[in-house]
C-alpha cells in the first residue's frame, strides 16, 4: 500500500521539528503525555524533556528500591529508563527542591526555562495547564514559570501547549484495576483522590490519538518503580486497558501570539464545541 501523506501516523511527519516538554518531577512526563511524546518521536521529532526536580520528596513504594535513602538519585535513573521507552532524545534535570517550585528560586527557574528554549529552539513547548492535572502546587508552579518564560520571548516565542486530563479518567483506571481482581481495595494514585485529576480543568481544544502508543506509555510509567508499587492502579491494568483509558491525550494552546506553526496539532483532532440546548 502506498504511503498516504495525509496519514498522521506516517513516519517523518515531524522530521526536523523539536518538541520541548517542561515538567516538575520524574514520572510527570509519562503520566501527563507519554503517549504524545512517544508518537512525536516516532514521527521524527526531536523530543527534549526539562525536569525541574529529582523528585526526592516523592513516595517510595518499596524501601528496598532506595537502600541508601537517596530517592532523588533513584528517580533520576528511573526517568532515564522511561525516557528510553518513550524515545526522548535528551533529558535535562534541574536541581530545584521538590515541593518548592511555586515559591522558591522563581527568577532562576524562569531563566533556566528561557535558556532551554533558546538552546533547543523548539517548534512546540508542552507543560501543565493551570490546574496542574490535579492541583499539585509544583505542577502549577511549572505551568506559571513556563508561561512567563515563553511570554518573555515575544515574537520569538514558540507555541505553548497545556496538557490536561479528562475528568473521570483516573476513576475509570481505578475501576479497571479492581476488575482484575488483585488490586488492593485501598489502591490509589499516591493517595490522591482519583476525581481530583481533571477537576475543573479548562476544556481542551484538540486531542491526540495515542492508542498505538499506550502500551509504551504504560511501560514508561512502570519504569518509575518507586512510584508504582502494588497499591498503584497502573500496576494492575493491562495493555488493553491502557489503550482504552490512556489512548487519548488532550491539549489546548496557550493564548500567546507566536509566528510558529501549529506543529502539535498535526498529530491531533480538534475538539468540537458542544452546542447548548
């Protein structure tokens, strides 16, 4: 069958393009938009991750995974494994303190993001929306700093995209995990109420079909072993569940005037506004 140039799955669609993802902790990249990052890499884009912390204040699913108590060191290694699964070209980890991103060293973080944008000259930047997926203050801090960094570049700013999550999605993942018959009754996402994910998030303007990359997203999530113990629903769902529940990722473009192409939209489909009755 001849290659269809209109097929967004075809290799080379984003050849020569660069996408910069800016997140707070190791595992944010996989949870928020791992499918999109993998799909973009497969389409020829150079996908770069800027992670602001080493995640040293996170949970530990099994103390034997961190025998010396240095969680940040272990999570850096886990991130490298996840990045390889997703096909990321480069990962830069900054040295900000996990838990303080919204308030501490604000000018420094702003400048580091600006420098990353100037270095890589990305065609698109991806970060959290203003809800931080589930109102995590570090995530909100990264949203704010990335927005101000991009805005400060004026006409040279690349398009900025916010990744959000559909409300009820994580509740469905929990239910799918319980349906397997092995997930503990108290299984949860790091103790976070599942309905907090996507709660009051602004509506997306387009979605990206990542069903063919959902198994890699799940595999990347599971690379973060310190965060994905037996109480985490992601430890229990299978690839079919991943395709069903993790197979669509949603975005909206930040309202910043740029001259950049709508690169990320090439992979997606616009969300049609629902007419009110």
